[in-house]
């Protein structure tokens, strides 16, 4: 086979690969949106939705995951953890926090906090201002988040969670304290307050 | 071609000198810096880069007073090298401290939680300073170079040099340990122990505290999972031998009443204690192991109410198995007996009593919580449990 032929075939395959659609991200248009038949939410603006079947969550972002995001967790059952994907954990996998549907509201907050810390994404992760909160007709909680990552970047956010049919539903918004939290907090609050569990 | 490249690399590595042509590695002198053409200068450069990242890292504990306090301990131990060694605190809940060849000393919060007094902490700081003074990292590097093949050596070099900007600090630290700590020979460890102990005695600290910190760590390790030793022990050989050596060296000081400074250390870490203990509990180690850490943390402090409260927390967080909730309730009640105006214990006690269907007792404790805590942020939730 001539060199020109080889180059042509390689180029053809490269073009083919580059044209392939990235299924991980899809565009979310303003309006009422159903998320994986788990949540229904309303948004006034466009978001990019990241989804991969192997993850226990999907998220919406405008400027990128590390700058701002709303994370929607799939419901978890007794005896499981928030992050089931093993790559999030080290060899101490067996020690990860485990959900129990008998948890009271404080324990739900504690569980979510422990899971995020366990994921090692932030070097510090603190929750405050826990309050009663209703996700539609589901009794739950809301709380505020303060975090910092390895690079020293500060984050702020808030979360809601509740137990329905022995399963934990949870959603949180987080963004860099500098610039992005203030830019999206009002919209994120509206979105989170519009959540209904399907 | 590959062979030529290999020979060229071997030639270049064999030409480099450790500290500017000297065959024997001498102690580093105060304020001495390696010459630019040396291997040591290369190690310093890599560690300087790492140190710059550590300065703004999210894992660095932002407590200037605590770092200043540790620096003061160092300067009391060795005034000569005070300017050369910088001490940083990293918020990682394991027992560890390490010394980089450029004078960057890092102490983890898990070690600060476990040190029972300033003398024990000074023993570790003195020991790490000994590694710096004796240029143990450089010796380890040269030793590794002499023993390993070129490609392994190159991969270590690339690994240490290639610390990623946004990388995980646990991996970086493991890398550092792998590169510098784990390779310390027994002789180097003994040497650092001796220097640390000399510093301790010279500075008026009780030298008998030095073996105690190692004894506690061994005990803790035995109570936990012995197949996974604590980071510091994994890289420091023969702890039993170390204790025996340290005890032997301190025999002549039995009647000397030197300072321990427990209050000073506890005072400096007081504001972080709650968070560090929470992180310790989060490690989800064996009950006996966590209880031992709490036992040693609060020994002699007089804070029995906190000690019992956190013991209750350990059992509560283990879940409703093996009478854990009953034990937690017992510890909460003991805490209240010691101090009856600590609000958190009433809330936790009430929540567990609610689980046990002891509603009246729970309501009483919730009311007490609201009364003492004065408009807590979680009042609406507690109030809903009362109603």
C-alpha cells in the first residue's frame, strides 16, 4: 500500500472520530425538564447536562464542572453509598458512608457531608444552616455548603435532600465563591425549589 | 540507537556530583544552599516547586498562629537551623510528618491530634530536623541511585518532578514519601532519633515523652488493621527497636523534671479539635482504635464532658448494631454529668432516644437543647420533633 493511501485512510478515520457526537453532554433548553424520570424541574436558561450511565448522578453546568454545577443524584437505597463508582474511592472502599432509610434529618446531612468528603474532591467541605424543607410533598432538609479544593479555590452552595419510599433523593448547587456563585445562585435556587420527585 | 542513548544517560548520571564534588555527604551547614550544578540542587528545585504549590493548597491548614507555634518549637530545638526549615501543617487526618531536602517540613493534623503534649511534638520535629541536618534525603537518593537500574531511577526522577498542578495531594504526599521517606535506612532513622533526642534534652523538654508517642502509635496500629500500618510507621522501620533505643538513651534522665507543656499544645489546637475529631471518626476505623485515639487525646486535659460526648459520637456513627446506640446514650449521659450546659449532647441524646421510641425523654432533651443553645440554626427541625 502506498504511503499516500495510508495517509488517506488514517485521515479518513480521524475525521470520522472527530465527527462522532459526544453523548456525555446534552443541551438543556429553558422550560420544564424531566431528568431520567426521577426529577422534574423548571429552568429559565440553557444548561449543559452531563450524564454517564456508570455514575450515580448527572449535573448541569454553564461554565464547566469546576466553576458551577447543579448535581442531581439518582435515588439511593438502604446499604448503599452516594458514590457507587469504585474509582471515586481508594482501597478503603469498604469504609465509605452507608445510607440507612431510618436516618433522621441531621444524619441525612451528616451522611451527604461524609460522602462528599469521602469522594476526596474537596480538601474541606462544611455544611451549615440546616432547615426543614419540602421537595414537593416530600419532607426533607436544606442546608448551605462551604468548600475548598486542592488548589485552594473556595466554593459556596446549597443542597436539598429527602427520603421517599425508603430512598434518598438529593440535589446540590455549588460554584466558586469568586464570580460564579453570585452569578447563578438565584437561578439555581429557582431550579432547586421547582424540583419534584417523580 | 537505544543502547547509545542508555550509555549517554549512564555517563551523565555518573558525572553528576551529589553536593559539588564531595564524595562523602557532610552535614548541611546552617544557611547553606547547594551549588547549582549538583544533584542536591535538583532535588531542592523540585521540592521548591512543590512547596510553592503547598503554600496555596486547599489542604494546607490556614492557621498562621499554629504554624508560628511549631516554628517556635523548632527554633527552640535548633536555633542554628531555624532560618533554614519552614514548617507547614496539612489538614490530613493521619499520623505523619516529613522533611524535604530543601527544608520544607510538613506536619499532618492527625499527628497534632495524637501528640499529647509539646514535648512529644518536639520529639517528632527534632527527629525530622535531624533528617535535614544529616542530608538523609540526598543520601537516600544516592543510595537508591546506586542500587536501582537507570530506568527505575529516571522514573522516580520524573515522578517527583512531575507533580501535577491540580493533582490529588494524597498522591503527591505518597510520592514524596516514596521518594524520600520510605528510603531512609535504619541507620538514618537512628541518627535522626539521636539528634531529635539531643535537641529535646538541650531545650529542657522531658526526654521520656519521646518514646511515648511511638508507643501510642504502635498500640493504635495494633488495635486497628495491622495489615495497613499508619503512614509514618510504614516508612519508618522497626518501631519497637526505636522505642527500646530511645528508652535506653533517656535512662539517665529519670529524676529530671523537664517541661512537657501540655496546656500550650492543647490551647493551640483547641479551635480545630472538633473538626479533627470529626475527621478521625470519619475514617471509620475500628471502634477500639478510634476510642484509643480519643482516650489519648483527652488524657489529662480534664475535658471529660467532651471526651464522653465524642465517645458517644463514635458509637452513634457506627449505627444500630451491637448495642451501639445504648452505649452512645450512656456516654452522652456521662457527658451531661460532667457538664450540664453543653448543648450538642442534649440534641444528640434526644435524637437517639427518639429512635428508641423514648419520646418523652427525647422531648425533654430537645427542650433543654433549645434553652441552652439560644436560637440555634436548626431550631425549626428540633421544634418539629418536639411537636
